[in-house]
């Protein structure tokens, strides 16, 4: 439904409220929440408490989960867990000069000064996740609130940069490759990269587009679904990581508790 998709993007642009922030780190800054790049983000609220082990807490675990496990409490909530990380191959996939690699991905022996850090953090050369890379999109420094686990910050779920890449795909599918690359190149230019040359070849375009999505949307919620939707997940995992992906897994399993309640529900193929 590409015409309908194009109308949805054009309607969004017609509002005149959205656009790219100047720098790649801006959409993730605690001081620039709900910016013009924010299409939807989970809001932190002072009155939104939840009970965790008998204690009422508020905030998000993302800074703790994405910080390396060997960071101390002066640099990460609870010292960091290292639970959500990139592979080194991801860190090495960026083009030379890409600001997203420099500003938003951290590897062993590299330095980082998050906006809530008093001092510069230097990654050890050898540590428990030495083969991994870490996202600094949500990890900005030590814990800020009363909890040692949770930080009071918003979490972006969809940004205008992602809309531009979706717009590029829509335009290519309706036959306007030059304008498709113009939208894609706006995201690249913000990352301090030159324009990609226009190609009308479908595989070349999607190679360019999916590379931009990978670089722009790493550690964000929708990147997986773009690979699934474009039917490129299995080939990507095989070529990049030699992982065999069952095509049935592009659909989630039906929860067993729902099937227990309704015996007429079947299970999706590939699951027991």
C-alpha cells in the first residue's frame, strides 16, 4: 500500500513540527527530550511508580542494561550490567568518519564522556565483555534518581530519522529513486557522511537503505522489524554472522496461556 504510506508521511510532514536534530546525539540527550525529531517516546513521570520487590521505584533500566559491566558507579547506574550490547562486527560495520560510530558506540580502550559524567570514562582494554561494543544512546552517566537501578529519562521509540528512511523506501517503491536517495542522504549528512549516488537497481538501493537503518537504528526497537518486513533477515544473519534463521520465526509464537484458554487457537508454524 505504497500510495497510502506516502500519504501518511506527507501528512506528517505537513504538520511542520518534525525534523532532524543537528547532531546524532541530540535525540538521546536528557536535556532535549521530546524534540522535533521525536515521533514517539516513552515519557518519564514522577508520579508513575511501580512496585519492585516491595519497593516503589520509577525510571528506566536501559542505562544500566546498556552500560558495560565493568563500569563503576561513578559512570553507570549500579556499575552497569552489560546485558544489551553490540558485536564487534557491528562496531566495525560503520563507514569511516560516521559520527554515529564515534558518538554512539563504544569499544574496548575507547573514551566516553556522557552528559551526566563528571569525568571521562575509559573502557578497559581487557574486560568481561571485551568482544562486545556498547551503545551510549541511553547510557549517559551514573544514576540520577533515588534508585541505584533506574534512571529518570525518556526512551525514544520512533524518530524522524527513521521516518526519513521509511520515506526513502516508499519513494523507491513508487519509482522515484532520486528523491528516495535525497531522503536517505539527509540522514547520512547528519552523520557527517557524503551522499550515496542514486541507483535504480533494487538490490543496490536496499543494500544502501538497510545499511543506513543498521547504522542509524542500532539498539532501537524497530530495526528487527524492518529486516523481517523486507524479508532480508535470514540472508542478513547468514551472511553477517553465519546464523541459520528459520523463516517461520518471523512470526511470534501464540502464547501457551492463550491457547489454554481457547483450545481452538492453533500454533504458528515452527513452534510446538
